[in-house]
C-alpha cells in the first residue's frame, strides 16, 4: 500500500468526491484509510461514566449525543496529492542508493514533476 499516515489525499468517489484531507490511519490489511473530517457518519451515543478518572470526588461523565465518527474509505477511492505540483497523482517507487543502503522512495508519476513524495 503506497498511502501512509499523514499523507494529503483527494477523494475520487463517494459523497466527499473532490475534497482533500489528511490520512489519520492506514489499514494495509483491509486496504482502507481513515481521513480527517471526511466520510463521517453520525453515531448516537449515551452518556457514560469514566472509570477511575480521578480516584477522588465524583465520577466524570462522557457526554452523549450525536457524534460525527470518521469511517474507513477504500484506498482505490483516494489519490495522493503531490506536495510539489499540488495535483492528485499516482505513486511510483524508485530505488535509491544512500550511504551504501538501498532505500525505496515514493515518486510522483505526473509528467513534468517526477519529484519525491517522501
């Protein structure tokens, strides 16, 4: 999976198509990502007490209500935004030699850019 936590991505399909957001969590096994403030679902929650919050005084309570929860998106529905050309792009991998070690670097595949993403 060529998308990592902290990458800026653009949504290609779904209710948030065309919007950009940061990756909060990447799940390579499921091939899904969770984006900041995008693809949210409303969840109704009850107020709950917090256990052992202060060990003194009364119990603290997590307030209930309607909470927006970010939901996972399939990685086929997002595309990385290149930090140099600011365009959504496919990602290539280039093998680079640095101090005698081979390092794999993600690269923008757009014509005329070809800059490193990492």
